[in-house]
C-alpha cells in the first residue's frame, strides 16, 4: 500500500512516541471541535441571553441519540481498517471502504428526517423548560439538517485513523472551525439571528469538513478508489462491520441515554442551572481533549499490532498507554481548574450562571482522569475485538452507578449537585475497566506474547 508522510505504522518504533504523534493532531482537532460548540456558547452568551445558552447547551444529547449507533459502526470500520493495515490486506481494505461510503448515505438520510420529526418528543422527555423550548427546537432541527455532513466526516476520519493518519483531520477541522466562528459572528452578532444563526453556521462547517475530507482521501489515497457517492455494498464486509460496530453502537446508545437522563435531571433545576452546566461543560471539554485522542490512538495501535500478530508489543502498549493518558488528563484538569473562574467569565456575565458553572466544574473536573484511564482500556479491548466488554462496563457505569447516584443526590441532598453522579461513575467505571487485564482475551494476548519473548528483537520495536 502507498505510504504517506501523515500515515503512522504503529507496529514498530517507540510506542509512546507513536501514540503521542498520533494523538497530538487529534488533541488539537478536539480543541477545534470544542470551538464548534464553544463559539456558539461564547457568542450567544454575549449577544443573546441565558435562555439561548441553555437552548444550545441542551442540544447535543438529541443529536447523539441519532448519531450514537452510526458512530459505533464508524468506530468498527476504523478498527477493521487498522487490522487490515497491520496485516497488509489491501484488497479487503478497499471492500471495507466502499461499503462504508455506501452505508453512510443509507443511514444518514433517514436519520436526518426522523430527527427533525422527533425533536419535540425528545425535548419533552428531557424536561426542557418552557422559556427555553422554542429556541431549543429551532436550534436542534436546523442542526439535524447537517447530519449527513456530520456522519460523512466522522466516517472518513475513522477510515483515516485506521490507516494511521490522524494528522489530516486536523487540517479539515482548522478550515471548518474558522468557517464556523466567522459565520457565528456574521449570523449572530451582525444579523442577530440568535440560535438559528449559530445552528446554520454549524451545519455549513459540518458539510465543509466532509467535502474537504473526501477530496483529501481521493487525492492522497488513490489506491482506495474512494468515491463521493455510494457504489454498492459488499454484504460479507457489511456483516463484519456490523458485527464489530453494533456492540460499539449499543455502547454509544447506552451512554447517550445516560446523558439524556442526566440532562433531564439538570434541566429540572431550571434554565439558570442549565446555562451554568452548559458553560461548565465547555471548560471541562477543553480539559478532556486528550481523552478521545489517546483512546483513538490506543484503538489504532491495538488494531494494527493485533493484525500484525505483534502480541509482545501489544501487551506492553496495553500497560503504559492508559497510565500516560491518565497523567496528561490530570495535568490538564489541574490547569483548567486553576483558571476556571476567568474562563467562565468569558462566556457570561450573569452571576447565577457563573456560580452554577463553577460548582459543576469543582465536582467533576478532579475526576476526569479516571474516565481517561477507563476509556483508553476499553479502546484497547475494542482494538483486539473485545467490543462487548466496553458495552458491559458502560452499562454498569451508567445505569448501575451514574443515574441512580445522581437521582439520589437530587432527591435527598441538593439537585444542584447532580453532576457529582458523573464523577462517581468515572471512578466506578475505571475500577470495572481494570478487570479487563484479568479477562480471557487479554490472558491469551499475554500467552502469545510470552511465546514471542524468546524471539530476537529488531530495532526499537519494544521501546516505550
């Protein structure tokens, strides 16, 4: 397969150097993705009002309801691509990519229509206050029009990650983030379109990201024969994609429903607390940019080495990557906590909103490193085919810990502390994820790696 400067071979060289090289563009990209929603919140907070902030802040969960299954399938595609890349199987890789393109259209268009129709029902379930209702419905319905662009970009980014190319997505996001911010200023600050302007800016940026990613893949990886429009489904590969991706999609569904339940508890505290939780979420989102980056790097690393049958290297990476990712997330969290007060002040001058935002930050941010460790371990499991394991852990974390604890806090203590249920679930989830190292699948990796220990080591294959 043709090699590119942006494509990383995760099967040889210093493990942590490759992980960091893979993760850095994604960290920057995650920051830019945060700018999508942060730009909306910042500009709306300064040119509109608290109810508009609340409307935008409650929008992510309804979108996730319709994205969650697809995102899991996209992650499944990424895992299969990484395994094919590690094994050097170009013929199967082309079949997977062709099927992924067709499936994107097959899933996105019906979901886009369904989402627009079901928006009021979802917001009603989430107990969105009356003073926020109309703005929330308008914002979410416009954003749903961009669902095809959102799904298309995320599928293409997953394919590139599976190839070992994480840097290219950064370029796409720079272009779309700049577009989003400039259009936010134009539509909201200049034309005074309120949340409708922010939503319109977001969907234009989504479609631009998708278009640029298509052009990049077609020009940089011509051997994939990537097409703009669908060109048929390979049924056998679709079955493999669904076999890998559906458990991840179920995992995402469980997680999204947990978010919705949490958001409904937040919404029941009123629009001021909704706005504060939304602003606090932006600060914590910046602090957590390393989480998804290291998790994706772990998945690609695991998939490529599993495909290459490099079990000794896989075993070592499975130990050190969660530790380093947790330490980096803890450091970022400490930094954001130190500057949380002035950062919150950038989004709003409303005293009540600021107070609630700082409260949410203080009871969640110190525990985000736990989520980083558990998510990295779960992506290690996903990368070697243990996708059902992460579903079980998330089921326990959300429905056995997070929702019950948040409900009990709201019922018997103080509803303004409901987000501490998230922190409790992070700690419980990390403890559950650590049991993967005692699973049969990981023990098999250990057994196979020990068989390779007597073989000669070449180059810097096993460096950390």
